[in-house]
C-alpha cells in the first residue's frame, strides 16, 4: 500500500525572548532559524526523512544556497505562530522550499520565505545528484513539481497577501 504524503506541512512555534530585539519583535535574522527548524522537524515527522542521518550514510547533504524573505507584519515575544512549509519545486540537485508564518488568531500571513537548497557531496564539496528514492518522494510532495518554475518571489508574496486578506475578511464575517 502506497503512503499518502501531505504536501503542505504544518507546526507551531513559540517566539522566544532570546530571539527578539529590544522592542520585543522577532529579530529579522531569526525568522530563518524558525523556518529551518520547523522544516527539519516536519520532514522527519511526516516523511521519515532525517537529513542528518542521511548525511552520515550517504555523504550528501543540503546546504542553504539562498533565502528570500518578506516581512508582512511583526511577530512578538511569546506569540505562538503557525508555520507552514512545502517543497515548491526541485531539480537534479536543488530544492526550493516555501515557508509561511501565520497568525494563529487571524490566519493572516506574517512572513513568507523561499529557501533554495543545493544538494552536495560533503566530502568533495561539490554538487551531488538527488538519489532515486528522493526524486520519488519529491514527485509525490512537490507543490509545483519538477523543474524550476518562472515565478518571481515578489509576485508570489503579492498573491499570498491577497489570499491572506481575503481569508481574514471572510473569517470576520
């Protein structure tokens, strides 16, 4: 029997004091940590993919190649947020993860991130090719699919902003 995988993975996080600036807002650089920690836990729990165990056995690992992050509103100390992540697209050696941090009360999107990961052979320091079992998994869970799609981050943020505003408005009715 084939396993049914969720494409959008979800969890919550409590914003900690040490991650905030003197005004009690989550520090801009710490958003990335919250997204990466959430994604790591989510893929381990939902897909059985432990990226560290995999690196030890295969010698291959993903490294962050780039981040694009939009801050739509502040998030504050001791606020619990909903973090949704997904594999947007993939190719032979790269992945693009999309993350959304969402207000638990209103459903409004707080921030959006796109992180591109490069798969590398950590012993050689060179790009590696995703193994067949990874490609099989990615084909089941990627939202957009295989191959880089031509959409700009700013256009995606605008799209999500509009969806979020509509969702919040309908919840208030």
